[in-house]
């Protein structure tokens, strides 16, 4: 007799919403498949009507996932909710389609919730981008008016380790610390399914952006508090699933205003609320100008296929890398089966000394990150 998921129980549900960037999605799935081995798990991919052949690639190369192909782009919140309402896992991990996880990642996440027991809040993890830089949004404080003022004016940069001036990024705690963090990133957030049932799922009035702030804040308030696990690390090719375009900046600031109306406006009078709205509108203008400058700089940095490439497959290549140093190569590509935790720490220690990337052994494809984009160097 066939045993259903409900009868045998599921320890873990992984939910990934995709929108184009199919090569990175397949790399993400390759790392996820290795990390769920030996775990009772289910993996959902919800495709938001991608222009690229996401559905075909997933059906051909990752038939083990539960694929939900949507007829239109319903946004990040609504797409996640479609899978979350079907999820059976005791622990749920929402993951971006441009991430790479180490092989022990999900086991350690499950162990966290087992040790924390009932009442545990959500957890976020340390994220490193494709150039080896730590992503500060891995841990954030609640975005009240004072915190937002220091963040939006850039004053937080003057006191990066201050618990007050840099409350937005919880500056008093190092990137590798384990600490309370009320706001977590939707690129990788984990929680118990019973907590989600208690607070509800993503607020679908957000098309994209700020929905993770909203959800994690509700989870923080309904539990013993959310936790940032700086001892758990992943790669997040930030910006690959949402490219640097004006409409995405618009989504971001509209969502910020929506969050302020929902949580901050009721606390203040109309004068403060009008000042808050004006501040967000001004920040939006600066962000648009910054986007134009950064896009110009990116266009000026053309990608050239690397000629000196080291593919790190095992200890022999690691020894070679440690001996010669990353500057001896134009690109360092780590096999998806290699020690990804070690790769993350190496990238972090040697950021910008070379281009870094990963090889998807399921497809043989090699992707490197340069100039805020991933590039396929398989046929170099």
C-alpha cells in the first residue's frame, strides 16, 4: 500500500518562487537536492509566468520537485502562499531562486527548531553574495521612524557598530553572531509551520518587497522572538531574480509606504505621518538617480570571459588554491558537490580578488558572478 505524505509525516518543506533566471534556479535546485538527502522533505517551485523556459527545464531536469506553473505574475507574496497552503513540513524554508545552500544546511535548520521547541520564532541566516560580500539585510531591526531616519539619511555608516544609529542592521552584532533579529530576509527565512498558521501567511497586498518584513515582524511578535543565525551561511546572488530596473525600485518604495501605513501611521499624528510619506518619496527619488548612475557604471564594466579558471572539485584543488592564491586565477569555480561552507568562507576572505562561481554537476553548467550579474562560462 502506498503511504501518503500526510501519513508518514514531512520534516521539511522548501518553497521557491521563480521568475526567469532559469540557470540560477537550476543551480539552486541542485544544491537543495543534495541538502535534503536523508530528510523527509518536499520542495515546491512556483513559477510566476516566466518568459524563460523555467517550467520545461524543471520538468526535464528536476522532476522530483512539486511544480506550480502560474498563468500570470501574481507577485512574490501570492506565489509563495500558493505553495505554503499546500506545505506539510513541520519546518518551512522560503528560499530565493538565486541561492546556493551547503549540504548540511537544512539539517542544521531542523536541529535548531528541535532544540528551541514550542514558541520558537523564525530564523534568518548569514548571506554572502556572488562576489564574497556579506549582505547586511541578513539581520535587521524593526524599521520604526528613528531607525528609518538613520538608514535613509546614510548616517548609520558613521557608526556601523552602534545599537542605536545602526539599529536597522543590528550593528552591535557581528555577521557571524547568533542574536535576536525581528526582521529577516525573504531570500531565506525558516519557521515552524504552526507559527505560520498562528500569524497567517504573506500579506498579498504587497506585490513584492516588504512582505518579508511584514511576515517576520508578525512572527517575532507572536513567538519568543526571531533569531539571526550567523553560524549558518548561504550564497545569495542578490539582484538576479529581480534585476536593477526602475519598476522594481517603484515596487520597493510603494511597499515601504504600505508597511508604514499599516504599522507606523496608527502610532503617530497626521503631521508625523505626512513627514514620513515625504521622506519615503524623497528616498525614492534618490534611489532612482542612484540606479541610473550604477547602471551606467555597470555598462562600463564589460564582462570578459575568464581564461585562467580553477575548478575546485576536491582537496587537491583546494590545496592548489591555498598555495597559489585566488589572484593567480581570473575565476574560481566551486563544484556544487565540494565543501560549500568552505567556499563561502574563502569568498568572504578574498572578495574581489577574482570572479567566483559554481558548477552545477546536474547540467555541467558553470556560472560566475561579475558586475551584479551571473555569466555562463561553460563553453569558454
